[in-house]
């Protein structure tokens, strides 16, 4: 059974079509990265899964059941627009939301302290939310989304506003939750995070999903069409007709090959012009490249 | 049910803990104590109220009897008027008056009374403080008594003290109720007006608190988090009783403290100022029960409307415009309550007090003045309950859609359309 199944879903606001014929299956126990440029329809899709918006057409199922006010309660949800009662104490706020999500108050309190400790917020437990920094509020909100260990978690931009240390903590927690069997849907712009942790991706652009599936399979389908070269000496070989585009870094270049081109041809050309090769590696395309290619050509 | 209870608890606890609640709750009894103390203090220090006066009698023969009649005493037992001088038929009235004006301006005198030579002309009171209306009653009586005395004397009837003859009886008003009779000293009017203001203000205040509470959840985007765990209806069903609990707590503190104050006000006043009298006002328990009932009925009716309005808006400004929908009937009550006050048993009053949107203010008002027939009270209660249930049902529908709508404030036709959604 799929954790989430979206079939042919369309949603328009007045004249604007936000989502048009999106199909998506999220396998149970997987981490899915929901990608797309700004305004692609990611948040609209999530809000429809949360039954906050109702699709104009199509059906959405959560753990096999059509979305309703009931399925909403299965999902741990971190909305894109953050916000909690600003004048409540952090600890009682987490306990309140944890209790609403089915924990006993004692259990919610125990877990609240545990989570606050993990995010190094223990000394802020009795402060009002409004006294916390944006990043700290973000962490509190993350805690409230996962405190009841939901089988399905939807996180809209979970890393925004977090420093690298806290972003790493959030990432670890997500991997931990997956190992405990939770399904996670993650909407983000951070390709490197998706690349590191997602099992599958869904790329949405202009309201349509233009690419979805297992991340590994997608990358393989592109083949090893990129060469990473570090060298000293002349770089005239980079104008070889087999190279479609190049991307220069400080220490070398990443050259994307034209379909069917032979990487050996590039190596040979480099040696012929007298370049000193330090590194020559065949790579799969990065998610970033795939994203740019797919969205730029759509 | 558990979730509703959690929400009730949160609403109650977070509100009761606020500084605003503590201050608002304590200020009423403190003001009560303060005003009792103030009355006692003023009574004790009322020497200044003694009016130093000169009588200028241009007609002749009236000054002495007028002065004799000005024998009232002020609260501390001292005389109200001190007549320092009586000037009969002065040779040059203008010069005399000029002199008296100078004495008033120098502070040596408070007022002077001029009795005209021609008694068909008005008497004149020249005073620095014409706002002191309390002087006018005794002065008019004294002047009239002196006149009557003079006219009787002209007809050959000699009396030493006309007040013996002219003294009338006071009219005492006694209120008749089902449970018996009580002497009326203006307390019925006081209680009635106090009730109207109290009910109006508290219905409005708690309604707006409910509205703001909904709006806060929307503007801070807490709503999206909340509805991932609770149904909108549960949220509404927890919020309204939660705020009602706050209102109940506040009322309980107010009622008990004001009740104590009214019962022991006299004792307290005596502590501040021995020998003074403070009127004890008796508020019937049955009236308190009715008021409590209509307040909570009205609270549920109005707060459901306010909650729906809060849910339909995304900003305070939008809400400020739409809140007139709920405030309108309450304001109307304030506009027409005097109609009911003057004629509590008129057809208009009966009809108005049966209309559920006005009943929470106007029915307790009627009950406080003149107990209406039981069927009218009962009908009003039934209508109020039925309407409240209906309004809560409709509000829940608006609320369910409204809480997740952001952006433009809905128009009235849009709100009506929301009501039709299943």
C-alpha cells in the first residue's frame, strides 16, 4: 500500500491553475523529496494531501483512505508558513500539541523535555515562544510535528532558517524516523539534502510533475554523462565537439557530454594539447543538473 | 471529547494567567472598595459644603423667616447654611450688591440671596458656584415658606413658624413584587441601569475576546498546525466554553466581592467615618440567577457569531469591519433600553425582550424592574436557547471553511454561500 497516492489531481485558484494533472505515489517507509521551482505547486499539493484545500479534480489517498479530516490526523505536518501560539511557554505548547495528537500529557511532557534537550533548547523550555529566535521557533515547530511519531510526516521546507548544525540534526532525525518505519515527504530547494537522504523524488514544475521515481533509477537513466577533470596546462580541449556544456570550479571543470559521446575521446584530446591530468572521473549527473535541465526545458 | 477538553483547558489557563485578566478582575472590587471609602471620606470632610450667605431683602419682613427655614444640616451634622447677615430694604441696593459681590470674589462669602421688592419678580441667588444644585431645593422651600408666612400675616393670621403648617408629607415609593414589598429609594433604577451596562459590556468584551482568539490562531498560522490534529468543530467547541470559563471566574469574583461590599458597605463606611450612613442595597438572588442565565445564553449566542467572524477574516482590520454584524444587535439594545426601562410591560418591551438577540440584555432589565409573567420569561429562555443552537451550528459551518481561508475578506454573499456547504 502506498502511504500517499495522488491521481490526476488538478487545482485552480480563480484563473490560475496551480496544479494540473499531478500523479504521485509515495511508497511506505520511504523518504520522498518534493522538488520544484518557486510557485511550482508543491505547497498546493501538500495542502491538498492535508485536506486543507480540496482538489478540483482527481483523488488523493492517504494510507489507502481517501483524504478527510480523519486522515489529516495521521500526518505529522510542518506547514510552510510557520506559526504557533506566540505567548505560550515552549514546554506547555509542545505538551498541548502532543496531547492533541493523542499522547497522554505525562508522556507528552516527557518527550517534550527529551526533544528540547536534543535541540539544545532545554533552557528555553519555560520561555514564551515569542522570546525565541526564528531558528529556535522553527525547531520547536519541528518537534510538534513529530512528537507523536506519526506514520507519515510531511515537512514543507524543514531546513529553512536552520544553521548547518541544526539542519544536520533534523536530517538525522528524519533518517532515524525512516528506520522506524515512518514515511516522510520533504519539500525543499536544497538539492544536496535531497540527494543525500531521499529514496525517491518528484519534480513539479508549472503545476505538473515532470519527473518522479526512485532517485537512483533516475540518475542511472541519465547514465554517466559527466566527466570531472582536474588538470593544469592548456584548456583548449574543452571546446571539443563531444562536450555539450562545461561548468568550471576552482580546481577543475565538470564537462557534460553530448548523448553518445565517448569520454575517452576527451581524455585523448586533453593529452594531445599537453594538459597535465590530475583527475579524470566519470560521474552521474547531480540532482541539481537534472533539476536545472528539466525545469529550464519545460 | 478529550481533545475538546484539552482545548478548553488551554484557553482557560492561558487566559486566566494573563496580566490583563488579573488586573481586570481585581479592578472592579478595588473600585468598589475605593468608592465606598471615597463616599465615607467625603462625608467626613464635608465642612466645606457649609454655605456662607447674606440675604438682601428688598421687600422687607421676609429675611428672618427665610433664614429660619434654612435649617438643614449636612451629612456631618453641621448646618448647611450660615446666614452671616440680613439686610432689609437697603437704601441703595446696587451699592449693597456691589459690596457683596466683592466679598464673594475675595472668598469671604459664598452666596447672597436677593428678595425682590416686587414679589412677582423672581428671587435671585448670586453665587460663585451655580453648579451646586443641591442648594436650590432648600432655598426655594425656605423662600416659599417665608412668602406664605408673609401672605398669611397680611390676611391677619399670625404664625410663628409657617413650616409647622406648610409641612407636607414625603411620598415614599414601595415596590410591589411577588415575594412582597420593599421600600424604593432609587435602587431599582440603579440596579437596572447597572445591569444593562454590565451585560452589554461583558457580552461585547467576551465576544471580542473569542473573536481575537480565533483570529490570533489564523494570523499566527497556528491554525494549520492545529487542524492537523483536531476538527475545526472541536476547536470551536473547546474555545467558546474555555472563554466562558474565564468569564464565569471573573463574574464569580466580581459578584462575591460586590455582594460582600453591598452587605458590608455600611460597616466599612463606618470604619472610615464613624456615624455615617451608607445605603445597603439588596440584590435579590433570583435576579442574579436570571442574569447569570441570560448572560451565558447571550455569551454562547454572541461568541459563536464573533468566532465565525474571526474565522472569516485574516487581519484585525478586516475583523474590525465585519464585527459590526455581531455588535449591531448589542448596540441596538443600548439605544433602546430606556424604552424598556420606562415601560417594562408595554407591548414593544415585551416583543423586544423576547427577540433572542436582545433578550440577554433586555429581559434581565425587565426582570429587575418589574417581574414579567412567567410565560414571558420561559418563552424568552426557550427562544434564546433555540437560536443559540442554530447560530452555533451556522457559525461552525462558517468557521470550518473560514479558518483555512486566507486572503481577501469574504463578502456577505460569500459567507452565505459558506453556510450552504455541507
